[in-house]
C-alpha cells in the first residue's frame, strides 16, 4: 500500500548524504575543506550517528576522505565522476519506473497524482523548500511502487535533490521539473509505459547536464 507519509522522507543518513553530495557537486564546498561530524550535525539538525553514516556513504563514492577525530576532507571531483554518479541513477531510476509501471494499479496511480499535485502547488507558490520535498516524494513514490527494497535503498543513497546549474534559478528549475513530472504522469495515465521510462531517463539526464554546468564553469 502506498502511504505518502512513509515515502516522503529519506532515512536520516541519506538526507545528510544528499545535502553534502549536492553541495560538493555544485562546488559550494571546495576541495580540501575539512568538515566534522559536529559542525555538519549542527547545520543540518542531526545527531552524530546519521552524519557519520553519511560520511561513510560519501567516502565510498570518493567524495570524502575520512580522517581521525570525527572529520573528513572533501576530495576532488571530476566530470567523469559526476557522469558516473548520474549514469547509475539513470539506470536505476529507469528500472524503478519500469517496475512501477508493471505494478501499476489505481492506488499507485492515485499516489503519483497526489505528489505531482503537491509539486505543482509548491512551484506555483514559489515555495522551493516545499517543492524540494514534493520532488523527493515523487521519486520515492515511484521507488516504492517498484516494490524492491534493494532498488529503493540504492536510489535513496544516491539522491542529491534539485540539480541546479549556474544559469538556472531554483524557481526556473522547479518549473521545469514540475512540468516533466506532469508529463510522466500523463504518460502513465495513458499507459504509455515505454514513453514513461524514456522520459524518466531524459529527466535524470537533464539533471546531470545541469550539475555538469557547474563543474565546467569552475
């Protein structure tokens, strides 16, 4: 059974990893910066445990180098590492959409419709924080509908939120993203599941290109 209250929020460690990953990929945290469990925990409002787990997730991705005394150093990223991150997301998000379509029923469709409408309302109100949550809820509803805990876990650990580029405002990004979610919903309603999978792939590719625009301009 799809329950939006259960799928809207990532596990605490993945929330922290998402915040840090997004900041590193966008160049907001520079290479060589030392970050600590306590400083990150204080900024994101989390205890040391999920922050420590997030550090290990990002270390496994090559974004952080763990040090003693509860700290880590931000490592250099490359265009190739950004592409690798998103190419994995493309594969997994497309597979999640394929499985969700195979499992599609009225209950799943209603859940998707609700989160798309939440996103539309947030975007039109100019509430980027609310849109960010609605965006996350949209993807997690698809992951939940795919009915694979392992797939959902992998995707949760790769999440990095809105992929803003240098030349796109948060409001512009939300408008584009919301429009793409509406298109995905329309394809699902029309039972064009191949089209939905292709559009999901294009949706993540656009996010990748937006993130790469930050790297190429640094």
